[in-house]
C-alpha cells in the first residue's frame, strides 16, 4: 500500500523543486494537507500565473511579465551608457541594493561552462553583441561571480568588448568590509596586496 | 527594485513550504522559471487537486480522496479485530512495508503535546473511543513514536483501552537488526536486557 493517488501525485510533483527528495516531499505534502491548505492553494495559483506569464525581458533577459523589464523601460538607466553584466536575476537585486549603480543590466542566466555544454549562445552573448553594436555603451562592468566559470565568462566577454572598442571593468577584489585578515584566505589577501591603493 | 510582481508573488508563496525560507524560495522560483516550467505547472495542478479533494478517512483519519481509505474499505482488515495506532500517514506506510500486519489503523495525525495546546480531541481520541465501543476490537497495538510525547500518548490511550477492557500492546524495544552493541545507547541496551527473551 502506498498513499492515495492524489497524495502520491502531489509528493511526486513536489520533487521537481531543487533540493527536495522523496522524504522532504512527503513532509511538505503532509504539512500542507494538515496545516496549510490555504497557503498551498495560493502556491498553486502563484506557480500557474508565473509559469504562464513570466518571460525574459527582450533587452536584458531578466525575468519580467512585460516585454521590457522595469529597469530597461527607464530611459535614464538604459541611456546611461553603463551596462552591468551579471549571471542571475538575484545578482541584479544584489547590485541594486547597493544603490551605487544607476545603469542598466544584462543577465546571462548562467555562465559559460563547456563541460555542461553551456556555450556563448546559451547565455545570450549573441544578443549582448547586438546591444553593444546598436546602443551607445561607454563601459561594460563585469559582475559575474569570482568562480572559475564566472572568471572565464568575464574573460570571454572582455575579448568581445575589446574587439568592439568598448571599455570593460571588473568588480574589485579584496578583503571584505568587517573582514579579519587572519580569516581571509591567502589568494584573496594576495590579490588585496597586489591591488593596494594609496591613502 | 525587487523582482517583478508575479516573481515576487511566487517567491512569497513558496515560503509556505516547511523548511523553505526566502533564499531557498528564490532559488526554487528561478530554477522552475528557467529550467522546469512543465514540472512547475504539474506541481500547480497537483497542489490544487490534492487540496480540493483529499480529506480524512471517516474511520481511521488517514488522508484519502474517498469517504473511507483503501485499508478501511477492506472488510478482511477492518474486521480483523486488530487496530494499530500510529501518529502519521508515513507511519502507516512504514508498518505496511513490513508486510507483518494485516489489521486496520487509526492515524492520530499528531501526538498529545499539552505545551503546544494539542489535547486528546485534536488527535481524534473521541473518534477512537467511538471505534473501540462500536467495533469488535480484540487488541490495540500502540505504534506511536518512542519519543517523550509519543510515549505519553501511548500511555493515555492505554488507560482509555483499559477502562473499556481491551488488550493493548506496544512495539518491542531493543537493539536494531544489524546494530552493534558498542554503538547502541545505554537506555536502549538497558531496555533490551530487561526485555531479553529465552532462546
């Protein structure tokens, strides 16, 4: 005997969530059935609405339910001449929260990863190339992650921009604010030393 | 700037799942939007169907979409005279998987926990009392967890059965199969010694 058909179906469907295996899915299903049916119905509607209506912004590839996202539609930002390239929509929010940047974005929705079969077309570099040619971009700020794949992606895009004569920059690397030297790894500390600034 | 309205709504709705906070919900939402829209739509439908149609079996309180669950509807099992009392639907499946038990169940959907305000009525003991009076039950097997609350619940039900003159039993405690004495905790080993059986 297993669970009743609808319960089994719900448990199986919940495993489509990343990091949710069969045991967690059971726990979630019973929690919702027993304690939060209203929340589960809200989730059902939210999933349906988002999957049906959310698409990619036609300029920056971020998620939006309109043709252009909130940032790209703002002429002050899209005509600032600054383009910040990030890997994910979460990174856009992270940069926005600094309130230090007033330009526009391009969201790769991934990173170059030849081993996983993710090439330039998969992260929209053909579209980026079009933007660099058509728009008046003065500086491209590379804000991909400082992982091996993020760095490789940044290098690839730098080459692309250089061939079009556009200035590129990369986020600074160094000791984080509030960081204690003793707990910072050697590579970061070495980089911070090499990029030291006069005071 | 935050995410677009439908994306924000999806992230918020996902936090209704147990163990899912804001960061995990973001990761889930972007994973579904980017990589598994079909799975997300299936999940939406499964949630809706389960929440609308799944209810409690009128006899044993387990989840089912019918009036009586698969086990209670089987006369061989409901007339076996054996009633196994468990805390959750997962426990029914665990006992079923042993293939050692052919009686029926009563699912408490919780355990007595006065500190959390969970009393006898919340775990359906009034309904259990009705079953014990109306049906021909020869033995009640207490298969609640061996936690403090599970034990307290078992004691409470034992008293209830005793007042009606029904035999009750509890799952045996001891060293698990494949267990090494050196790694078994003292209380369990003490209980195994006290309940030793002649060979």
